[in-house]
C-alpha cells in the first residue's frame, strides 16, 4: 500500500513530542513490511533539509509562524498545501495525526477535497475547550474531523474527551496503543553512569520539571555524588527551574542539557542510571516507552495512562508524583543494582509483549484495509 501520514512538525529538538515519534515509528514498521510510506510535515532545524527519517520519505516545508502566540497551532507554510494535495492524490491510505492546529486543519481540508477516506489519531490533543480561539477554530475543524472513517484513541479518557467534542455524529473510535521497537543494542553493551538521573521531556508545567529539581534536592542530601540532568525544549518552565536550582544550592548538581535530537536522546537513556518523568495525567508517555526500550529503569506517576500496566508487570516504580515519593523511588534504585536490573528486564519485556510496534501495525493494517475491529 501507498501510505501517507501527516503530522504537524518534525524538528531536531522534538518540540512536537509524542505524535511525531508515533508517526515515525508506525511508518518505519510499515516500510519494513514493504509498504511505500511518506510523512508530510512542517520542519524546523537541520531536519528542514532532510528527505528521509530513517526508512521514511519526508516531504516538508519550513515551519513559519503565521499566528503569533499560539504555539504549534500557528505554524504553517503555504506550499505545504500543494505537498498535501500531491501526496494524498497517490495514497491508498491517509492517516492524519491531528491536533488543533493549522497543519491538521489543512490536511483535513485537502483530504476532503481529494475525496480520500482518512483515519485520524489525535494523541490526546483534542479535548473540550471553551476559549475564544478554540471555539472559532472548532467551527471549521470539528465538522471535518467528523468525516474521518475512524479515529484512533489511546485511552478511555481520550475516548470520553473526543466523544464530548465530536458529539453523536462522530466517527467510530478505535482503540490503538502506541508502540516502539526494542532497542537494537543489547542491555549492558554500553556502560551506564552509577549516579546519573535524567529528565527528558518538554520543559512545560504539565511535565513538572520543578518536581524533578525538588526531588534532586532531597536525593542530594543522601547521595551527594549523584548528578541530575534535564533535557528537552523549553516551553515556559526553564526560568522557574533555574531559579529553583539556584535557591536550593544545586548549581553544581543539576544542569540543563538542552533539547536533544532523537539519536542523542536514545544515548541519554542508555547512559542514565534512572529516568524520571514527574508529569501527571499523561495519556501515553512515549518517553517512558523509549526509556524502557533502552533498558533504563523508570520512575513515573500513577496518573499516567500506562502506569497500571507497568506496575502490574513490575516494569517501573510508580509513585504519587510528590517530590518525596519520587526521591524515595530513585534512592531505592541508586542503592540496589539488582532492582535496577529487574526493572530493566521487565521494561523490555513490556515493550515486546504489550507496547510492541509490531502488534500496533498489525492492527493499523486492518484499519487501513477497512477492518478496524472492535473499538
């Protein structure tokens, strides 16, 4: 099949987060199965000149901000419309990773004008909103979203939110987890630091990087040799993080490592003793899956959409998200190498058995062939 996916932004710093990672992972597995795959997106950074991401053909235009102050919602390039028209015209299946933004709106319009069946995947980005901008945008966006053949959802929370937005005329909602390949590197093939704890996510209030710093302050009292690094694009929280680091006297202990390209992010997981994600109400944290796939012990919060499954499998230490609980979990891992090994092995099994990209694409192929199965 000729498959076309559309995602809003690809960039060196991973600013659009999970939706881009999911789209690339799905397409790489589809390419490995012999499908002809194309990803259409805006691009930023060195990615702007790339023609491929791994096995995936990339059709992109430089991201331009046409609406100020609206984050990714306001990014667009006029020639992307032509790219979407051409790509969809030859596609056997069109898959839109759709948020509330101009690229998603343009992709929906082109798919309708091209009279293409399409599936959507909203990644938890489409929830009821009452703001003026969202209300105006939704007058165009929601009727188009209702024309999808089906919409892929991650969690029951996302199902409820989409039902509220789309109403009774919405398309069928079909459950589809995210998935990753396991790391190509075997555990233990590269050395890990004994006392390196990392945060790797957008520096955004929802991700709670300040809780990571508060945890670091508690750990530092008992394990002064431990070092902490925050990686990720700043989306408003970096000034508060820097102030907190200074206030807690941690300038030699906690550092900001900036945003990382995907390959560098995988290296960061592989070198870390522990990966900590303090975010709450995270529908399906891809960074947790990436850390698990690299054999890195994970500490997360119980409101994550995958926390219950990870806890059941003893594949991560799941906490209530308070700095004290995070610190207790990290301390347990720092002193117990056997526990770190058990968590790493259980995490990789969880990727293979539950969160494997193979099983995800098995389901996707059925969806593309109009056999979506049970929602």
